[in-house]
């Protein structure tokens, strides 16, 4: 292969890699960066973050808010990737998990239909958050 062809191919590969890095989502917080210690709030509520759980569709991490032994809120600190399909699935799944957990007052809730990657990862993170809160 001639040197000019190698230069064109090498330059093209470098451009593809650069575009990939530029369009990649920003690095997210890892489980090691999240404290397991309860975080008190002004209202006396405490938040507990579960572990960050990764799979083929990204990283998922749940956080619960507890007041007087009752779970009062569930949020996703991390929820998959910025891929449009992942965003669409999680736009439905995360609020559904919030509703289920608040009603059941448990991490042991049903998987959300259509959220085959989100469900097991988010439930695993919820389990960790409930354990940290002393509620499992």
C-alpha cells in the first residue's frame, strides 16, 4: 500500500475515533464515588444511594429518600445512556419504579414491561439502597 493511501486511511480512522469520543456521553459517577453514609436534609429526611449497576445499556443507580422509616421518594442518579431508545424506555420505567416502590415500601417490585435492561439493574441498585437504609 502506498504511503498516501496509508495516510488517508489513518487520518480517516483518527477522525472517526475523534467523533466517537466527542459524541460519547460524559463520564458518570461510579459506585466508588458515592458514599453509603446517609445524607441528612433540612427536613430530617435521609437519602441512600444504591450501587451503580452497569449492563449493555448503560449504568443505573437508584437513590431513595427516607423519613421516619418510610420511603418518600425514589430517583435515578444514573439511568442508562443518552441513546434515544434508552431515554425513551427510562422516561417510562423510572417513574413506574418510583410509583411501585412508594406503594410497596420495598425494593422487591415487579420488572417494568419493555425495560428488560433497566429493570434488573435498577432493582439491584434499589436493593442496595434499601439495605443501606436498614429497610431490607
